[in-house]
C-alpha cells in the first residue's frame, strides 16, 4: 500500500454467511499530518489464513467543506448491525501545533455509518456542539483513534480519543507548557443514537486504544493503553465502563520511543486449547515498535493477567526494521488476529501491510 496512506484502522465483522474485514486509511499528498485529504476504505473477506481484499474506495461522504479528514476509528454495533466510522475534520492546513500554541481548536468530531457492512455510507454527522459543547473552550485540539473502537458486553460503544487540555491562559492565549494531552473516551449506550464524552485521564497520555477485560467473578473493566513521551506506555483501568479512568501508571515492560508512537490493543477469550494455562479468562494482545530510540522492530506482546500491572511478556517480533502505527483485530470465530502495520526497509512510511497469526505463533516464541 502506498506510503501516503496512513493512520489506518480495522474493523472485524462476523456475518451469518462470511467474515468481513473493513480497513480504513487516511489518503495524503505527503507524510505530513496537514497534508491529509480524505479517508479511503478497503473491504476484505477472511478465508482461513488469508484475506481477499477488494479494490480501494474513497469515502466521499466522510468529509466537511474546507476541512481535511483524519484519524479513522471504526466500531461495529452488533444489535443493529451498523458500522460506525468516527474521524475528525480539521480546518484546511491548520496544524496540531498551531492549535496548541493559539489555544483555538479547529477540529470537528464527525462520523458516518453503514448498514450494509461498508458497501455504502451515510452522510456525515458533526457531533462537536452536541457532545463536546462549551468544554471545547478548554480544548486546544483533540482527535479520535486512530484505530478501532469497541462495543462492551453491556452494549456500550466506546471511541478512544485524546484532548490537548488548556490548564491556564493569559490574555486569551495558553501559557507555555500549560497545554497537555490526556486520553478519554466518547461513548454511547443507545446503539449510537446519542453520544457523551468521558472524563480525561489525569496522567499525561495521548493516542490510545481500549479493551474490555473481566475479573474472575465476571466483573467488567475497561483497559486503556496510551501513548506517552516518558519512555514507557501509560496504562489505566476504568471501573465504570470508560467514563473515568483511574489507577493510571507507566507500564515498565512496554517501551515508548522519545516522541511516542501509536499502539494497538485487543482483548480476547482464552482459547480452549490453552485453558489449562494459568491466568484470567481474558487476555490482552498489544502491538508496538520495540526499539527504545526509533520506530522499528514491531512486536506483539501478550498479557495473561490484564488486571495486574507489569504482566506483559517479552514480545514476538513480526517485522524486523522500520515500523510505526498498527491496528489489531481479533477474528474470534477463527481464533486469528489481523494486524495492520506501517512498515518498510528504510522507513516505516513505505507501506501498510496486513499480517495474520494466531495465539500459538506467540506462545511458541
């Protein structure tokens, strides 16, 4: 896939007759964020160990006039069989840095939906005023994803996001170092009809993904894994299904590059063939570059006890060399994981590849 298609996301859809994967990416004229144009989509059918991909399509309704479309974040609502695709629309060439320096947000919270598994899409809906409202005055900018959202056991739809929050202003401008990023979620309890915004995490954090895990008594928790610039990832747990995240800490077993990099996480039920292995009934899988200094050597990490800190095992390297953003999907009926990844030989921006593997591949390493 061409290097100027970045920030990808993948949704896995289990249908009565076939298993679908819907892949979304940004289409850019260069690798720069402000050169993003629109989103493109590629549908595929999972057949055991391969995905048969259809041609790439432009998502022509996923846009606002005079704005660029960025950060795809899909989630599938199982009750109504509706696919939601969230994204942000940013005014023309306005950069994230400019918004942070001026304290003037130019991003819009938007989504489109599909009722036919990605074959056609609705007109765009802008939620900025109705969901964020006056709180936007304290937001220098924000974004969703990039990467997948989830639907919890209770039916709640979760869209991972982050905000650059303005702590202090002087003469209408943010004070230096007073604008900091924090992870949070947008969520819906009525199949996506209405949306609300959660409380921002109290620890500095940025691009994130979330996964639902259970304790041994069946209680649900929402796990958040977020980008950071302190050399390690940030982890947090929500006990109220994503409204508020507490117990935030640095994950000492998960390295982060100096400027950080997006990573992906999914939860999955432990397959029966490894049920005798000690640990909780649900495990986590996480992908991220493993090198401490550069975006390279993409690793897959396994956590058999998600509610206990620092339980990540040594990574299985699935790409030696430059690697960047990823998105994981768990194809539950086939016990297969799909990983979209930026990778290459000289730069992580050379291509977007898709890798399929199962839990045995990881455990055997």
